[in-house]
């Protein structure tokens, strides 16, 4: 069975690139009838941020990428939090030592700093380790004495020179590394915590992961990971690797970062992050008024290129069409305008009742009182005219409360002294309407305009301004019908006194 994992570190907000990684893992699992697993990689406790784990889980739930197993979801291969698995990693590091594929290193931080300052491009590896303080350079007796005395030691991977490490990446094809260029990575730190390199290999093996889909920044580490699989004798169960292209800045130059969010005023995280330090706060797609389906569709096409011209995909359609082979090697530019376009399309296609449920909390936050039927009508009238969910109550505030400000240009152009008595008379006519449907109102107003030998352009813009304050927005008679007779007439009377 195909088993994939999304393995973020709880070091703060989940970057939108991480969500894309989770999405591609999820799509492959669903496409091939496999399992999608969430593993929290918190081996670096110095970078742990409280609340980050909960943030990750909430982001996955919001985007619909719900794991089959993992932290917060259970499963038979747990625990799924690496700090809860700490004891086992030392045992596996010892196995590598016993197999001759790892060794103890007793070098202090000061000694290593001295090596770096005295040796240009210093790496701890086959060409330098015999001159350093480790169990390969020291005698067995010296090593045992140091260990018996509790001398702090790390365990390093032993990489033999002269090897070519071939990786068949599912996206990038054949990638070859030379072992002479690799350092002997630390696998187990002095505090007993594993590094990413050891922990993720052990966990992937024990959790029977078949495909490792992750960002291209990890490609350079994959040679070490292949050597670890060999070192353990796990070559036959080694997963296939696929390294995803970067998500680039909006201008296409460089990797998209948190700073770009602040620089361009765009969200680069799925959900807002709020902390005690205001400088760490960041907006999210959800709080910026995006629906999750639009975000998923947008992210799916940031690097993945399906056949044909189709751009709007349901989740089921994404699953059906997805393949790793159609992912580009090159970076994908983060086009926020395109993200907004997707959001518009999804809002327009959404069922009005579902939209009403989304609009409700926004309305309640502004203390607007509205029935479900009213919100459904708001959704129907406004969804072709909004970009973000909050636009229903912000741009379309006039559907919930009286006009705050009238379009000055239209008023100056259309509100002539001779028009005022005619407008007042029309208001009285509208007030007498027994049928307040949009169609009946339109017929009444157009008859009035005809009988008065007026032009529609003399009256209709003023009706719109009176009801909405702007020349934009829903059809004027649809607005009037939704607002009802009492509210419509009140607004018309208020406008007469402009």
C-alpha cells in the first residue's frame, strides 16, 4: 500500500509551500488508494513554538487535507510525534555503530570552530576525521574511557569516499552525488535527541513510508538518507523520492518568504498567526477571505501542470488527474492575482445556502441581525461582485445598514434641482406598491419614467445611489425587493434631503 507522510516541524506558522507539500502527498495517497500520515518532527526542541502543532492540524483540517493517521488522528504506527519516540533513536544509532556505519565524535564546539577557522571549506568527513577526536581516530581503549567518563559525544554517519550515490527522483530524474563531497552528518546529539537525518529515516522505515514527497531544499540531504538506508540494510524498503520545486516570489526572483507577505501585503500562510510578539503576527488566506477550495485549487497548479486547459478542479478531479510526473522541475511564481481569481470563481459557483453560512459570522461580527433567508439573498445578489468572503459585509454593507456615504460624482451630475420633486413623487409611488417584487417594481418605475417623459438615465442612477450609495452593486430592483418596502422608502426619503 502507498503510504506518504507530511512531516512539518512545529517552529511557527506553516508556510503556504508546506500546505502545497501536504496537498501533493494527499493527492497521491488518494489517487493510489493509500494512506496520508501527519508526523510532527520536533527533534530540535530549541526551535519549538507553543501552539504551532495545533496550528498545523487546524490548517490541514481547514484545507480538507485530513490525515488518515498521525498526531491528533491516531493510527497503529504511532507515536507520531518525534519527541515521543526519543528512546528508540539511540538504539538505531547504536545499530549503525555496530555495523561499522557510524562512530562517536567527542569534539567540542570550540574545537570544531577552530577547525573551521583554520581550514578553508572545512567539512567533517573522510578527509579530516582521522585528525579529529572521534572513535575512528582514537584507540578502542581511549574511546571506552571517554564514554565511561560521560564525555559528551555525538554519533556521526561514517561516509566512505569514492562512492557515487544515484537517486532516481520521480520529478527530477537521475541525480548523482559523490561521497567525497559529503560530510559525516551528526545523527544523534549529545542530549540524546536525533537530528532530522536519523529520525526521519527511522520513522519512515518503521511507518512503512513508500514515497517521500518534500521540497527541493531537501534534495542535497537525500544522498545521506540513501546511505543511511544502506547502512541499516534497508535498501529493499527505501521509499521513492520526489523533490518539489520552490514557490517563488511574486516577481519570480527567489523563494517566497514570510517577509514577502509583509512586503507585498499578501498572505503566505493558510491561517493567521497571532502571538504575543506583534512582529511575528501574520495574515492568513482564511482570514483574508479565501474559501479553502480555492486555496487548494490555486496551490495544486503551483508547479503541477495537468493536461488540457482546465483550471478549476474539484478535489475529486484533482485526485483523478494528479501525477508526480507532471510536476515541473522549475520554480512556480506565486501569483496572488491568480489566487484571487480562483477565489472569485469558487464563490460564484458556491451554493447560496452554503455561502450564507460562511457570511453569517462576518455579519455577526459587525452586529448585523439577519435571517438565513436574508443572507441567502445577499449571497445570490453579491457573489458575482465580490473577491473575498468579507466583501459581502464590507463592500456590500449597504445591504445590512443604511448608506454611509453617497457617490459624490454621481450626485453632482444627476441630482438637479428640477429632479428633486420628481424623485419625491416617485418615492410616493413606490410606497403605494402592493407588489414589491423586483419585476413589479421595475415595471412601476419604468412606467413612471415613461409617463413623465424622462430618460432612464435621469432616475435609475439616483435610485441606485439612494439604496447603495454607489453605482456598483446588484440590480437596483433586486436590492429594493430584498430590502423591502419600509427600508427602501426610508432610504429614498433620506436621499431626498442630500
